[in-house]
């Protein structure tokens, strides 16, 4: 598998910026102005020089590059139908996604925010804080088949400051077909995607292991303005192990504005980390549905792919399966050996949309840790 590297930028106290928020437009306004979804990808306003320096992108492109169509390296990407599939994906994924995020242990327990970021009033009241309020401005350029997005964590506040917010850190990532690939990215025209990134967790030199992050982004098929992102940190050594989990629950609030727009008090969701997790009994049984798969080979450079046509799939999940990690918001994830080939490892994420109906994504790794395929599926429980 290709090498991985990444960085997260924590803003110092003098560079943490209070964002004064513009007047919010209604979602109907943006829905009737679909052309507002796309701006030149490398506009000078994209990277805020007064807040942070962007992390070195895994799929890099020259800063302030022209938005004109380029054909450099496009031959490797031809099979993914960028003229249609990427444009549809870009329209669904682009915009301002606001919500909440939290970190979890491998047992599914929420992790409290660092004490230094929690307001004193919460500490005096002995209120535990687990959730960050977050922004994820995302922009896909349909001409260059490029994607860039930022995960912005905002410092918790007492009450609701609808007119301002203070950024704690910014983690920026980008994908570009025109540059060499040293990771993997699979997408679906629905706006769902799965990406493999270098982990910010250092390599363990004692056992010669390395860590990667697998990011699953799933959009609710019944509500295109609602999505979840689950990031699994995996350690690759003699066998693959789960190290930590991050969950982001997000709503779409309008077209891309590079994080200048924030839902504030109007956010349609709330902190979730300490709420009840999914019950194992809700997953137990036989699940059938349709899955779309992208296949990866280490011998090729085509590490950005659209998942293929849907085909039938079948899964069996057991209530006493110790590999299931149950999370709030009807979410779960797992890491286990393949039931079909014990030399392979499956890394799965799922979202129970309602009773007996779910959307899932799964990565399959070889015995040497190489990515073999990524699958995104819509499943229905058929027998319990």
C-alpha cells in the first residue's frame, strides 16, 4: 500500500479567529440557484491566511491554479466517467456542512474534550463536554475532478453565540486526479465517498506498524441535506487493529462559502456523543440489498474511482458479535476478518436509517494490508 502522511493545524490563541456570521439565506434560495454550488477551486479566498496554513494535501494541486479544464493525467481516470459521475457527485457533496463531531474509544465510549477548551462555567457546574461544534466547507470542481474540504472545530461556548464563533483547529484535505496518487478515494454520484488518508497518529517504531485513517461519508438517501462522516484510525502491523473513532453528524446549510457561513443557533441538530448508542438487537439478522464496488490494485495509479454499477449483496450480523462497535445516532462500525477469505480484513461502517433499513460502506484489505476494494451498499433486513 502506498505511504501515508497528514497534519492537523491547531490555532494558537492569537490566531484563533472569531467569525462574524453573514445573514442566513433560506435553503429554498440555494436550491433554486444550483449554479452557486461551484466556484473556481483554487480561489485565493479558499485558504484563509489569517487563520491557518493548510496541511500538505495528499492529492495536491498548484495553489491558485486556473479553473480551466485540464487533461493532465486524465487517462488514468477515464474509466470513472468524470463527465457525468463526478459532476453529480460534486453537486451532492459541495456546500457548507455544519454540525457536531466527537471522538470515541474502540469500545464506543465518548471521549471528553480537553479541559483547556471547556468554558469554566461548565467545569463549575460539573458538566461533561464531549462534542465539538463543527464546520465542513466542501467544494468539488466538476471541470478538474478535484475536491477540497476542511474540518473546522469551534471552541465550545456557554449559551448560543449566534453572531460569532471561535475556531480551535482546521484540518484540510484535498483530492485531485491531475496529481500523483498515494492514497485511495472512492465516490458515488449520491455524494457518498470513502477515503484512505495518512493518520496524524505517529508510526509505532517498536512493532514497525503504521496508521491510516479510513473516512466514510454517507448521505441519507431520503434526505440529501443530512449526512454522517465516520473516521476509523487503523494500525497496520502483523494484523490490523482499530485505534480510535471519530464521528461527525452534519447538515447542509447552503453552497460553498469557505466556512464563512455558520448555522449557529439555527443548526438543526444537537450534541450527540453522550446519547444512547445503537442496540445490537437492531442489527441482528440477515441483510440483503444492492452494493456498488470499486476495485483497487497496487500495480496501477488509478487510486480515485467511482463505484461501479449496483449488484445484489447479502450480509449476516449477529447480536453477540464482539466485533461490532455500537455508536449514537444509529451508527455502528466494525473491523473483522472476512467471512469469505480469512486472509482478508473488513473495515465496515453502517447507518441504520430506520428499523430494518441501512446504508453501509466497507473496505477490504489483503493479508499484507493492501486495499483491495471499497463497497457502498443499501441494505434491508430480511430475516431476524
